[in-house]
C-alpha cells in the first residue's frame, strides 16, 4: 500500500522542512512526497538534494499559478494508492502511517478515510493567544461520542455534504482531513477533477462526500494543521481578508461562476463568498445526476451579519459604507438589516462593546452556521514551531505505549 503526500508550496521552505520531517519519521516506508513548487524564489532543490531521499519528488513551475492550479498539478504527479493533500505548514501525527495503513488493511479500501486533526498555532499569530497553542479539535458532527474508527452511513455522508449548500459547516472542509483512494479520484476526473473553485478544499469536501460509496471515519487526530505567520489563517483571524485572498491568488479561478452570481454576492465575509462559489460550482458539475439547492437567501443574511460585525466589532469597515450595501438589498433584507443595526446601536450606546459582543453571539447561535467544535487545549511546554508539537506528541505516544506494556 503506497501513500502519496502532496505539498503545494511557495516561498515557505522554513515551514516545509517540518512537514517533510514529520513524514520521513513515520514507521512505514512505502510513500512518496510530492512538492509542487509554485515559482518559489527560495532554493527548494538544494534542500531536497541535501536530504537525498528518492521518495521526495520536487517539481517547480517558472511562472506563478493559482493555488487551485498548483493543487491539481501536485495531484497529477501522484502514483500512490491513497493520497493526502497537506499544507506546507502542516505535519502528520507521529502515528499516522502505522494506524492508517492498519485500518486500510483491515477494511475494503474505502473511497475516503476522514480523520480528526490537531491545530497548531504558531506564536504571535492568533489575536489574544500570543504564545500560540496545540489543540485537539473535533469539529465534525460525526465525531461526537465516537473514539474508534467506524463506517459513516451513506445517508449521513450525503446529509452533511448537502448542508454545506445551506451554509452549515457540519464537518471540517480542510483537505488535511481527507485521505482519498486514487481510484476514486480517477472516477471524479469525469466532472473536471476533485479540486475546483477558489476554495478547492470546500469543493472537494462536498463533491467527494456526495460521490463516495464508502467513508471510514477515524475520530482521533491523524494530522496537525498549521496556522503559521505565512498562512491564510493568519490573515483571516487578523481581519486582513484582502491580503489573505491575494495570498491565495485564486481571483481568476471560476470567474464564470462568480460572474453569474453578481446579483447574489454581497460584501461582508469573503470566506462566505468563496464558499458560495465552491458549492455553486459543485452544484453545476454534479447536475443532472445529483440535484443540489444552494441557499442564496441564507448566504445573503450571513453576509449582512458579517458586514455589521466588520463595522461594530472588527473595525475594518466604515459606517459610510452602509449606504452602498443597503442599495444592494431587497426590501425584506433592508428591514432585517435596519432592525439588527438598531438593536446593535442601542446595545452599543447603553451597554458598550460587551453588549454588542453579546448581540452577535446570540445571532451566531441562532444561525447555527458552524457545528460547535470540541476543542481541547494541550500544554506542550515551550514551543516555537510545529516540529515542537510533533516531537511532544511522539514522546507522549512512546510513553503511552510503554505504559500499556
């Protein structure tokens, strides 16, 4: 059983080194590492040659391409039986290959193996958490009350996937959660491939779940998702959305779909808009075999809320922009916007910021956009990078095994 680890990368060699190290230190040897270098200025070739491991394949393009194009480029080079897409600031858990290969060998080779993940946040990245952290994040509805691997019923697979078209995040969309069987991905080539849209992982999550015949779930963390100073997560959590989307360089992806949605799109959270494009793209490529309904009305309500947040909580928009937004709203939406704004203004005037936060928290709970994740913070002592998190987990794993003996 051969595994392909795909790592698209651009000018983040100092982070990539930890990703590569986490793979090379697995106790299983049949794998390949494919680095799809997006016209980096750093010398990736020297780094790869220094390691001298033939399982590492490095290919560079001379002209920058979009993130989605680079993902597909990496995928085209894969020869493994199972394929995992990683960010160049991510890492495998120390036990990934041992436990995943054992599961595959004792099952009928599922189309998808879906697993939980740790999140590692580098220091000075997340507002309010300057020291960074390692956390066990169970952000999918089907992780609840489960600890051992299990087969996910087809009905539930389809239910959580279609919920994404209603802008409900019932399971993690990040590509690091998905280990794909190569034969399954080959079947999806008929609809243009698994990675499409400005959010290729969101598109892939929805399409793969709806097309799969078998999904195995491993509720324990198998990967470490990195949130680094050079990641989209850094820009997103620090309210630097324009910089974040420039970093993704996906503005020219799915332009036809985005143009068709001009009458739907509203300013607010660009994450919601790229989510919209991803699920609309999925709807189009899956039709007529599968019929999906993308909830435009709910998207617009979410954008109205996000627009108000950007003014009253995040301070990234000015009140002078309200006129432009209201000119884009239907009469019923203007009433909703006006009512919410009035409530927020009163809360701000008489209770201050803490009351405004309370209003937005109440709205968040009512809208139920995100399944409430179970987050367990882990004290790993002093740390400065994801390699420290990997080493801590490796030591802990060894101690646990010795304790069992």
